[in-house]
C-alpha cells in the first residue's frame, strides 16, 4: 500500500474529489466523519460501493474538530503521511448566528490537528489547511495576490484567519510541512444545494 492520507471533511464536495484522486494514486485514505443524524455519505457513496469489503484502501473514523481527544486518537491510530483539513462550518451567513461554534470548528479545529501532530512526534506528516478567499473581506483590487492584505468581514473569515496564522506559526516554530491553500467558491455536480 502507498502513502496514508487523512482527510477531514471527506463527505464534502472537495473531500469526495480528493479521496477519489488519492485512491486512484494508490493511497490508503482515512476520512473523519462527524457524527450526524442525517446521511452524510451521499457525495462519497460511489467510492464505497465498488470497494471489496476486504479492501482496506478507504476507512472512516468518527470524530469532530471540536474534540481534541478524537482528533488526537485518530491521528495516532492512522499515522498519516499527509493530512488534508477540508472540514469547516462553511456557511458564511450562518457564521453570524453561531460565531462561537464557527470559531471553535474553523479556528481552533486546525490548531488541534497541528498540536496533535507535534504532540505525537509526527513531524514529517505534511498538512494542508483549506483556507478561504473570505480572508480578504471586501477588497477593491482584483485579482488578489500574496501582497493583498487580509481583512475578514465575518465570523467565518475571522476564524479561518486564525487557522491560517496557526499553520504559519506551527511551520515556523516546529518545522512542520504545513501549508494553506486559499480557495475561492467553486461549483461542481457534488456541490450541495443548501
């Protein structure tokens, strides 16, 4: 088996595409599933229905970015070569109604992942943090570049900026291979209507 990847947000649009891509490259893929009363597997059903039950290329773990114990336990158990944090409270409008929850999931959740990697001594694990164009807020210059100043204007963007800065801090302080990818809205057939 090839490299081991851990994907948070595997049931989302980007997580589903990434899991498919990594499986095709021969990775062993672990996905963190947040416990929910609704079916969250609709975007990844096609990945699981063709898998042989004895095939261990795709595995799921119940966890939550707000729970340091579950995050640390899953990282320790899976020993990933790469971690892709795609999980988030991703509704910008809803972030105004639940700002503390948004800060916990989007701001502190990635920090918990970084701390777990350091605590477990997995310094060679590569980490990708999905950041957002909401870091820029209302800007007048298009397109944005590395020189564009961050000025988030909502709880979602503010929390994502905290995570963005945490990745930089852990990279500098602990020598981690950790990077942010600033993502813009992107549509696909797997994008949710809600």
